[in-house]
DNA sequence: GTCTATAAGCGGATAGAC
DNA sequence: GTCTATCCGCTTATAGAC
C-alpha cells in the first residue's frame, strides 16, 4: 500500500515532465502544510513554490483536500518504517538503541514530515484515523509482543510495552516537532552533527539506563 | 507578567457581566484554536460557542489575532508552573517524580492548552518566540544548574540536563498532544483514572530507572 | 454593550483559449 | 498541459442603529 485511497480519480501521469511536476508539487505542499497547516496554506502558495499556476496545480490534484491527502500518503511509509525494523531476534539493548537512532535520524532528515503528522494528529487525525487504528495499531500490537517476550526472558525490565513505545516516539520526534523550542532553550539543532550525536547518546541512555545512578 | 503585550488598546473591563463575557470568549477560543488551529477557526465559531454575536466578540477583542494572543497569554502561566516548582532542595528521585506527575496531571486536566502550545511551537512559535528565548530559557537555565548539582553530588547519573528536561516534556505532553493516537494504539486515555495512574508509574519508572533490568 | 447590515478581500475552484 | 480570466462563497472587520 504505497498510496492512500483517493475519493476522486485524477489524471494518470504518463510523461516524464508530468511526473516531475507532480513530485515538485508534493514537495512544495509538504513544506507549506507542515509549516502553516492545512488551513494556513493557500493553493497560490503551493503553486508558486512549485513554479506553476494555480489552475495547473489543480490539473494535477483535483482539490486542496486531495493534494493534502496525497502528501500524507507519500510520507506515511517512511514514518512507519523504523518501527517495522524493530527486530525481535536481536538483543533488546541493541534493537531499542537502533530504533531510537533511526527515529532521531528521521527527525533530522525529514522534520517537515514529522511536523505534518504531528499537526494532523494534534487536530484529531481526521484523515489518518483509519491508519492509526489499522496498520499502526496492528504494527504496535506485534511489537508490544516482542517487548513482552524480552521482559519474560528477563532481558528487559518490566516496563509497559505501550508506554515504552510512546516514550520513544515522544522523545525522538520532539527534536523535529519542537525544534524551535529546543533551539531557544539549549541552542542545539539536530542539523548540527555534534548536537545530533549528543542527542542520540543522551536519549538512548535515559530510556535504557534511566536518570538515577546505577 | 500575567499578560502578554498587546499591540492595540482594548476596552478595560468594568462590569461583572463584561468580565464573565471575556472569560467565556477566552474559553471558547481556547477550544476552537486548540482543535482547529488559528486559520481553521473562524470568529463565527468562537462567537457562537461563547453565545454572542461576531461584532460583539470584536468589541471585546479588536481582532482575531488579539484574541489568539490573549488566549496564549492566559494559558502561559499554567504551562510554566510545574517547572518552576522543581525543587533543588529535595531528593532528585522525588523531585523529578513529582515534576512528571504534575506535568501528566496538566496533560489530563488541560489538554487543550497543551495542544494550543504544541501547534504554536510546531509552526515556528511566531508569537511565543520571545517567551521561549526569555522567561523559558532563563527558567530552564536555572533548572539545569539544579540537575548539574545533583549529578555532581552523585545523586543522579550523568545525564545531559537539557535532554532530561526535553525527555520529561516530550513524554508527558505526548499523552495530551497525541491523545487520539494513544487511544487508537493502546485504547487508553488520561481521563480514565486507571490509565492515568499506570501512565504516571510507567513514565516515572522509565525516566528514572530505564528500560534495562537493574 | 449588543445587534443587523454590509463592506472588502481572500481563496478554492472552473471556463475556456491556446 | 498550461495559461488568463473569472465566479462565488467564506471570513474579517466596520458602520451605525438601538
């Protein structure tokens, strides 16, 4: 499932130029929607950022809503990917550390996607509810089983699996979603390699070892 | 500083009825802005939710922007409060546990305020930047000193103070800001006392003790 | 203080030429 | 496929009576 369902048909792209346009539109739309939200973004913004006219944009996507859904759909897979990779067969310390590292890499490399999803979920996820209750819930259910197994084997402390996953999501996405606050308060930014490395180390350490002395 | 600066003067409230109206408007506006964002909210929405006409609303607040800033200002203190209460004199385990508990209580009792700030910061904090770089940065600086002292005394593991604070903010606010996702994935909601208690215990445990067996 | 009426402008979407 | 011109509804804000 690489595309979200579309309510209305839309021209199938045939030419190289058409595909390139569609891609440029989606990039421009991601930036606009992530920074100003659905209602704060006008089609004129997106069209000019993508370098074409408003009616031409609407030739590629039949409505603002359809464009928004397409942007969400395109970024969805990258969003779900790191959790899919959480590997039951590995040592929990390594597997969880790698999950944190992948999520933080995503916060650094795709902060706009993170903010887009954050905004959507903050507002009640009207267009993502089906995914949250479907694919995401299923995926999380399978991963909580992995965590429970680790706990049963004594390789992980008896932490609630759901809350562990929430804690990883929250701490890692924080650096993308609240980047301006992080910067205002600490001066750091994930785009700075040094700060990124410190963040990976600090977040991994806190989640795995905790803040109290051992 | 209980009010944010206002660019334009506005009628000073004199009567009981006037104050009550102003308060009802701010409540209605908080709900609307938190759920649909600044641009997704119309003054007609707010006016009808507050039980008065649109022009009458604009008698109390001279513009939509002024209303939005007033809502932000009114909720700001409650937002900063728990961190102010983080007490250097106490045992770090107890002080941090209480901070987590207070933040989670706020996520349960004032989720709309949490979502309002989250949306604002996500979009670059255009109207809060001064606070983030001023009061908040100062407050955080004083609290990182507390944490550093605890570490120097060997009462806390050598975690980076900024990242510890970010981790607490992220994990606690997650349950308000991403409540629909939490519910979709785990079925829980902070308004359920049992889930709230579990959450306090799980988050505190993870941050203090970590996920690995001790 | 509160209302009805209305001005003024923006933004999504379409018509239709090229 | 791409554009110019345009329609039309919605929204902020004001005028002015009560």
